[in-house]
C-alpha cells in the first residue's frame, strides 16, 4: 500500500511539473479550442433551423447543440469534480482570450464594485433564467448571443483591468462560482507547504504570475485555483497532490464558506437549476400557467396570450412551432422561485436548527451546507438537452429530445457523499 501511495504521489507531482514545462504547448491548445469554440458559435447561425426529422448525424446544428450541451457542459462539470479546474486553466476559450487581452491592455486597477463576492451568483442566476426564456439549448442565435456576449465582456474586462490576469474569471464569470464549488470535492489539488516556503524565502525571491489572482502563499483549498501548473514546484513549496474528496470541505476552504456559497449551493444549484432544466415537464408549471390563462380570460386581457416578443427576449420561432408568450415566461419565473424556496426550506432550515441545537455560531450553517456540494454537482450531470416536450399555449415543439441521466452521477454520489459525512465527526 505504501508503494502504491508513493507511486501515486510521484505521478501527481510529475504531472504538475509537466504542465509547468509545457506552457507554450498549452497556449497553442488554447488557441485551437478558441477556433473550435468560435466555429461552433458562428456556423449554426448560417444554417437553417433544424426540423423534427433532423438528428445529430445528419444536421450540423443538431450536432453542435449536442456537443455544447450534451457533452461539453456535463463533462466539464464531471471533470471539475474529479480533477479540479483544469478546464479553466488549460482549455477554456473565454479565460484564454481574457488573459490575452489583459496582456496587451491598459492594466488599470480593479475597481471596488467589481470585487463584490455576489457577482458570480447573480451572473449565474441571470444567465440560467435568460437561457431558459430564450431556449439557449435549442437554438443557435440565443446561444451565440449569450456565450458570445460573455466572451466579449471577458475580453473587455481583460483589456481594461489587471496585467496578464484573468480578472473576469475570478470576479465576474457566470460559472466561476459553480466551478469553484464543484472543485472542492476533487481529489487533486495544488498543495502549498508553508514550511518549505519559509525555508526558501531567503534564497528564492522569484514570483509567479497567477492569472486568476490567487494568493498562492496562503492558498487554502482549490476553489479559486485554475490548475494551470504555472506555480508547480515554486520555491519547492507547491506540488500537485492527492487528497480525500472531503478534505477541502471539512478542513480547508469549507471553513471559510460565506452566505454566497450557501446561496449558490442550496437555492440555486439544488433548487433553481433542476427546476430550470425540467420545467416543461412540471405539473406545477402547468397549474400556474392554467391559472394565469383563466385570469387573463376573466379580465379580458389578450396581450399576455398573443403578444409576440423578439427571440432575444423570449423564444419566438413560429417556423418550427416554438413560441413563448408572456404567460409562459411568468409561469416559469414563478416556478423557478418556488423551486429555490423549496430547496431552501428542505436543506437550510434543518441546518439552522442543527446549529441552534448544538449552540454553535450561525456561520456553521455555511460550513455544513458544503456537504451538499456532491448532490448539487449531480444536478449538472444530466445534460441540459433533457427537456420534455413543452406544451405552450397554441404551440408545441417536437424537436426537443429527452436524455437519460448518466451513470456517472450515481458513481460521483457514492464516491463523495459518504466520505464527506464520515469526516464531519472530526469537527
């Protein structure tokens, strides 16, 4: 067993050194990803909308949709849970473009308003809701608007603030909060050895350009680390290493959890996200919509049922029988709020009661809520294309397929949940 541990430790450390030694190759790979990413955004815009008889093997738009939302998104989440934020540091086109712009930008100081810790949560909630209202997972125009707009904003922020940094990724990216939370259960991380750092301080004064603005000397956990490998071996005090999947939550950055972490985990990831991904199959949604329809009919309000709103605000594709009206949008928003409220009642209130019974400070609730990270991660492992047929008023879309949940979600749940709760007894 000791021999196996030694080999595993050497492998992890060697992998970190390989990343450090091949930064130029990583840059080239990033540009390849940028080209693929941009082509997947632009090419579907030039093609006609796919019909009900088009599939991923005979229609490019369907194929791109499948790659983006059926493969890329769930496997990025799964990869983050298994190996940390390697996607952010090695392959993310948005982060690479933001850093590229920052290297050649104005290098201004980061304004104080941008450092508000709630921006990633607000941005993620906003993009999730907007994506559902415009059917970003089904149509190329809203996907290009949402993803392309985010990429453009990342480049603008990079060009104005920081120098060779990823200010957007650290402070404003809509998915940075999600990746940071999910990466806490990864068994790989860059570990800082304070004793080695102190020992080498007198002889090695060189620095490392940490693009995501992580204070590597005092880094605890891996939620902010992009796993790019640039600091591997620095002062002999930083190494890529293995850890228990629960160690960061119980003993590391989990202890420094804030209310924004709890808001992201419970009402958003455990409430809003499942609701947003499967709202068209919800009986509650149908009941809310029916009640609003009857209200409009009783009040002789016709505009909420007949008003056509542009595609960039609400789904509007009459050529394929897919149109969302004002009543549908309000019904979805009400359902999303109910989902977030239900998750809060189901998960946060018991934690608050436990903290009160144990007579522990109220902030222990934020620490305890970190135990729900594995469950919150599983919500993403069912691809967003897993929509049921939406029975909207007057229109029905038969182009949305139903996908079965992946077995990897069950594996992740078994692997991590037990380990997390086993370690809570050590607190």
